[in-house]
C-alpha cells in the first residue's frame, strides 16, 4: 500500500501546484509519445489482470450471437483495441456453421503505428482462415471523431465496441457549465451517442470502470478513487511480485496517470470521469438504445476463463442483463450490450 499512497500524495501535490501554472508545466511536461505509452500500459494491464480478457470474450460472444446468419458484418472498435481481441473473433467467425461473413473492422485510435501493426496481424490471420476481410484504421481521438470517417455502408450488419473509452467524453468545463451540465455533463456524450444511434447498430457493447470518479465533490471523488485503486492493488498483491518490472510499469503507466488525472485535474483536462453502470444505462436509454441481455453462455465462458487464470478472488456477476467484473465482492468494471431502437 506504500506505493499507492505515494501516487495519491503525488496527485495531491500536483493539484496544489496547479495554482502556479508555470511551475506546474515545468514539472509536468507534455510527453510526445503519450499514445504509445498508453497502449503499452494497456497491454500490460491486459496481461496482469483478467478484466480486459473478460471484456473481449463476452463482447465477441455477444457479437457472434447478434450476427448469426449475417453475410456482411462491420465491427467498429472505438478504442483501437488489442489485436488479441479481434484475433479471437476471427477464429470464432471462421467456425460458423453457415461459414464466415465478409468482415470489416474499423479501429479508432491515436497511435498510427499501433493501428498499422494491428492491421497487418489481423489481415494475415484472416488470410489463413480464408475470411473475406478488410481493416480500416481511423487515427483520431474519440472526442474529435468524424462519424463519416467510419464509412458505414448500407446493407452491412453493424456492431460497435467501446472498452474503457466513453467516459472520456464526459469532460465538462466547470467554469462555464450551467448548473444542469455540472450534474449531468451531457453535451458531448449525448451528441456522440446520438451520432452512433444514427448508424443503426445491431449491437453495441460497452465496458467501463464501475466507480464514480465524476462527482463535483472533491472529497467524495478522492475517497471513491482511493477505494477503487486500492482494490486493484490488492489484485496485484496476490498475483504479481512487488518488484516485477511489468507490475511497476502498469502502476506508473496506467494507475499513476489515472489517479493524477482524477485528483489533480479539473474541467476539460479531467478525462478519467468513470461512472457506474446505472448512469450509463440511463444515458443509453435516453439516447434511444434498447438494452440487450448478455447470454448465460457468455457468463459461463467468463467464469471458466477465471478458473484458468490461477488467482482466487475474481468474480463475474450478472445484474439486469449486464455483467460486473469483481474483485472479492467489489465490482470494478461493467459490460453491457445495446441495440438501435427506432422511435415510434
């Protein structure tokens, strides 16, 4: 717990330093390869924890079920996800009784080199499996994404996935926001969800942190963040030696940066605005989406994966057709599925 205490202390110090902008910028320079570092940290998080693997597994199963019988399938990945996610999906669709569909994957991300490498890996695998395949990379931040760049075509069955990304669209400039926006920062996220609804997706699968780091009360936000990251550190304590190089990197590249953003930043700079499942449910329903219950078979697959992970304490729970990924009894991540619902 000494290291997590140091990360929170560092974040509090950074919050105080922001009163002197020149000094703060001097001590916190903007690094040129932030996107590459973020992808590296995400890959380490994937290796050390089961949460992203669970998300990929359940997401793939939900898409397979939704796309049964479809001949042309387009999947949009809003997070430029790890290639392992879509390698598993390619292998799954290759075994469909009716044969694989014509598959197009569009990946949105900030790291051009990462997307290029992903394209090479997936194209090679699709050729081996004899799957008609196209990969389309969109180099963009999510909050600057041009929906037209996704190139959705008439006649294709569309699925959308987002893994730990949508919360970045909740950022609001508290200094200029109206009282309504302070309690419900809806402008950017509502507009974005409305744009996705306009694409008529057959399925959208969303994974988010199950914690409330978007409150306006700093003390509550601090305590919520402390409890959330303490649980993640507990996971590491039982599974990974403290001096592991991979553990130190994931702490610094992922946890440290997220903690600093939650604690030290405000306004549009505060991107790590995690919210709980019930709030995401309300947002999607207001945007015109209908909830799709995740299947019992997907739940069984997830629990089987955890049995093979080799560390007790991880659990998957079902809640209102969605799944919660837990450490002991504390939910840390949620996954939910949605579909286009036409207004009457």
